[in-house]
């Protein structure tokens, strides 16, 4: 479903120094997988997630999404694909504080480039109920707990019915019990809704919950 | 539905940011407020002045014509009225013979003169003419009587003043009739008080500060017994072209054709209007500079806003916002910011114009409103586009990782 072929990512730090975050990554992710990407900090695992999630272009190599080469596509097409195909969950939750819980969940649908076959508002309300956020719809993100914020973020990732959820240290800012419940939620989505999930983590315990682990060191898969 | 939600989210997000930094929003809008106010008020002032002058001319009645020194080209360029040749009684008698002229009167004018009575002084414009000036300028008597033929023939030291002037010199306008005033070191007896033509209040009294005296009475301070203009009235509008031609032909026997011009009131009004339009355009253009400065203020703040919200931009991009969506969001914000300034500027202008109305016919027309709102929106777009572009061009990953 997602295929990375000889992907390199280099950053120009100044005129002479370049930093290589990803070195010749070749990786295939099949539909329905639950993958953990592990490695020490600075090993390039987050960069891998961002490149895979089309948030950044690789310096070299190609990315295929659903058999289609997406490297070099224009920004509008990439944005549309990101909007429809991927859902993101971050360590910092990354909710927009000036929008309510419900509006945050709805936000991706506002950027949809095709007409949706369902009512996003109805779907958002369902997700609120399902994720135990009832009564918090009109609250602002900074007024709810970290665990609730991460649930809102997951609900937001689901509003567009994505094929794949990319999660960067989703439990990193949560206590272990809340973290556990978030991992339960992700497992359930993978198991029951067949959503492909890639979790980037440095926590071995989190990686244990996934079904396949990819280990990275110095920008390479080992 | 989607677009409505899109718009609601964008506008809501803009207002959220404004309310979080109210002081900053106000100060930024203030630049536009002042700019819009300056432009609107100058436009209003220009229009009001033009209207005021038109009203003054209209109050003189229609079909009024003039002979003035200087060629038409120099007069319509706004110069040449002062200097050049002067006319005399012989010219009046020549023009008098032209068909379809109902009234004719010489026009000697001396501006900036003073009349004195009861120890009080008023500035007036001396108009030395004949009794025919009365029907020609539609002068109406309030108290006493109007100038008559016998006054003119005798060249008596008699004077007609408006109620506006008389009320400032005497306790009551009615009692002033028959009293003496001093003007140009001579005593003049008030024979009549004429009704106000209105206007004034702009530092000058307009037609109301005219002090009408018989032409012969000007001889003591006008030793060459000449005058600057000849006023006459056409029987009707259709007769004007023929009269113009005849007067032109007759006067050319005596003067060079570039030394004088035969004008109708419409032409003078158009000349003055065009001069005012030019002055006004220049003033509005100068005021528009403050709008540009206001726009730069908006640009500055939008750059700050973009920097403060890089992470938010990153989040939106991760969720699928296109570059154009981010561009639209920040442009909307700068347009709203600018429009707030525009609307406030218009409101303040309204209040000022309301108080100005007692002085002269000032009003804000639809054109000014559309212009003010249009220009402030345009400024929002022009000065918002660079910061918005900066926001849109951020790489989603760099933006979302920005600390």
C-alpha cells in the first residue's frame, strides 16, 4: 500500500555541512499492518514518518501510495492525498486551541477536495461519543486533559476515513495508564476497521503492542 | 455547506486571534482608520466646497453673463482675471445695444475692504455697480429699499449691506437703515438691508459680504473710473450664443480679442469646479499616503502573526490544507483587519461631517463609502499577500516541528 524505494533525506545545515536523516530506505507497508518504528532519538524515525506521510519530499528515491508514484506531484495533489489517505497523531497532540473539540475534529473535512459521501458533522459527533468525549464538544483543547486531547487528535485523524494513521510518539506526553488506553484505541482501530497504523516510538513497551517492528539507527533500517 | 464551514472557521480563527491581542489589533487598524478618515474627509470637504460654490452661483440666478479681461484660455486656467485691461462706461453702452440683453451693469470689485460702525469693523467686498445689479443678482430687500436709478445717477454715498454684515455692526438690522457706516475713509448711508443668500462660514461670507454702492461712488478710490467686469443677463438661455457672438464682435472693435472674454455663468462655474477638482485630487492623493503607511503597519503585524502561528500552519497543512487554503486564511485576516480600520474610519468621519454640516453642505456620499471600504479591502489584500505567501510556502514538516 505504501512503498518507499531508495529514499534519502538530506538537510543542508549550512553551505558545507549536510545532514543525512534517511539513508537509502526501502520499505513496503501492506494494508492493515500495525507497525512500530523504533530507534534512539535522532535516528531518523520521525523524518521517516513525515516523508511517508507526504509532509516533506525525499531528496532522492520514490514513494508509491496505492501503486501510484507520488514523488514530484504538485502541492495541491499531495495535500489532497494527505487529507484523504493519511491521519496524523502527534506527541504534542497538535490541536488548534482556538477551535473547539468538535471544530478540531471537523477541520480536515473543511480541507477536503472532493465532496464527502457522508455528513462530517454527524461523523464527528459519533466519534465524540465513541471516544468518551461527550459533553466536551464545545470545550477548547486547553481545557481538557492530555488523554482527552489525544483522543480528539485521533478522532480528527479518523474524520476523513483514512487508509493509514501515522502516529509520532502518541503516548509520549501521557502517563502510562492513559498511554495504554490510547494504544488500546489504536489497536482496536487496526483490528476492527482495518486501518493501517504506523507508530513511531522510542519506547520498547509501545513497540511491543505492534505486530511488526522496524528498527532504525543513523537513518538506516537495521 | 463545506464552504460556509470553511469561511466560518477562517473568520472565527481570525477574530479569535484579534481578541487575544486586542491592543495590537486596534493599533494596526488605527493606521487604516486615520488613512480612511483623511481621504474621506478631504473628499467630503472638496465636494462640499464645490457644492457651496455652485449654490452661490445658482443663487445669482440663471442666464447671467460676464465680460472679463484676459483671454478665455487664461481665465479657464484660473488666471488672468486680475490685471489686464479694464472696462469703462463706454463699453457698457456698447453692449447695452445688443439684442436680448435684459439687464447690464458695470462691476467694480474691491475685496478685503472694511466697513465700520459703532466702533465695530467688518470685512466686505465693495461692489460698485448700477441699480440693474439688483434684478441681475436676484437681490431682495429685507429692510429699507434697494438701489435705484437716481442713486446711481447722483453717485450718492449710499450703500446696501446684507443682514449678515449689518447684524454684526448694529443692535438690530432694522434700525441700521438710514445710519452711516465708514468705508474707505468715507461715510456711506445705509439705504437698504438685503436678504442673506446663505452660505458663508468658511472664513468668508460668500455673497453676503458684498457691499453694494453706486459705481460713481467708487471714483474717490478708483480714480481711473474703470472696472474689471461687465455683468449682463440674457433674456433666455437660447439667446446666449447669439449675445456672446455680438458682444465679442462689438468689443473687438476696441480691444484685441485676447484681451477680453465673454463668458456665461456656466463656464465660470465649470472653471471653478475644475480648479477645485484638481486641488481636491492632489489633497486626496496626499492623504492616500497615510493609507499606504497604514497598509505597511498591517503587513508588519501579519508577518509577526505568521511567525507566531507557524505551528498552526503546519498542523493545518498536515491535515490536508493546500497552500491556497493557508494563503486564503491569512489574506482573510489582513482584509478583516484592514476593513475594521476602514469601517471605524468611516464612522469617525460620519461624526465629524455631522458637526461640519452646520458650516457648509458636507455629506458622505455612497461613492466615498464604497471607495473607503474598497480601498481598505484592497490594502488588506496588497499588504497581506506577502506575509500570507510566506505562511503558505512553509514546508509542512518544518512548520509542524517549529518550536
